[in-house]
C-alpha cells in the first residue's frame, strides 16, 4: 500500500490518480477539515489526525506501507521531516511532490520583497504602516500577531474551527478574518486587498498551484508591496515537479518488484 501525505490539492488529486491506476492507497491529512476534503476528492482509504515520527512508523507497519509520497504543503516542514525519518528507519522509499516555484520573471511590475522566513517578513512589515493582509495560512498567525499586533492584521485562512479559535484567542476580531478556501483569482485577490485597505501583503512562496501569481498580480495592480517568504530546504530524496512524473516513477518502481 502507498501512503500519501496529502495536505494539498495536488496531494488529493495524486491519491485519486494512484487509486484509479490500481494501487492500494491510504491518504492522510492532519486536520479534520483536510480529512473531509480528502473524502470528497480522493479515492481509496482516508485518515486524518496529526502523526509524529513514531505514529508514522506504527501506521506504516500496521498498513503494510511499501512507499510514502509526501504531497504536503511546501511549508509543512515538521510533517515532511517526520515522514522522511520514518521512511529511513523502515527502509521504505520516500518521494516528494514539490510544486513549481516562481522566479523573478513571474513578478511583472510588482514590488516583491523576498525574505527567508517569518522573522524576515515581520522585520520587513515593521517599516510599513497600515493594514497587513496575512495570506500565509494559520500556522504562523501567532508569531505575526505577537510581533506586529493583532489590530494590524487581516488574516486569510481555511475555515477550520481550530484556526478560527486561535485567531479569537490572539485578539483578531471576526471582521479581520477571511475564512475561505483558495486559491483565488487575481480579481478576487484584488478586491479583498482593496476592501481591507491593505498596505502590504504577506504570502508564502506557495507556487503557481498555490495561487501566488494571482496575489502578486493583484498587489501590482493596487501598487502595494508583497512580502514573499521563501521555501524551507527539502530533505534528501526523490523530488518530482508534477503528478505525471511521480506516477511514472511509481509505475517503474513497482514493475521492478
């Protein structure tokens, strides 16, 4: 059985394609929301809930996992590390689906400030007055709220109950929360940024399928800067840029057995 760590739309589609190709698939998501999305879009078995390294090792043994495909978000560093280490322990192949990054040529006329991490984004945003439109998801909201103040933030994230509860705890009012699933068109991004009078946008380098080009284009039209947090480094392993390349490798691997 193949375990797909399917924390993204790409991962859900991959799990479905693998099942349609005849492979036994177990697709896993961290949150209840992610599990619900898997049940709607993927085929095969589905589970949800966080797994540390030991939990993964146990699951892989129970389910007779022979390959792990990491299709989590580019910034899901802990989940990725757990999967990689569990595979090393059990001597099971670890494959990574890594969505395409953007280059400077994709920025157009936008003012893009590239930073290495959330700390760099906070430092860059400190010198800009006005509302900060935070489009980085829920994982880093606390750091931005603590450093920049919840009253400056407009937060866009998935409509996950735990994430919304966290925002309330941090003092981010409901009028400054956009709870909706993306990605979004350039036009919708532009209207959101305009509606909340954003002075700067902060986004992770989520790639083309993560909606980054549309955010950049909208920021350019409104002539406001966008701070882009670069991706963390990947552990050693086989990395594929799209589902087709990864599926071909899976076919070749199991044909050799």
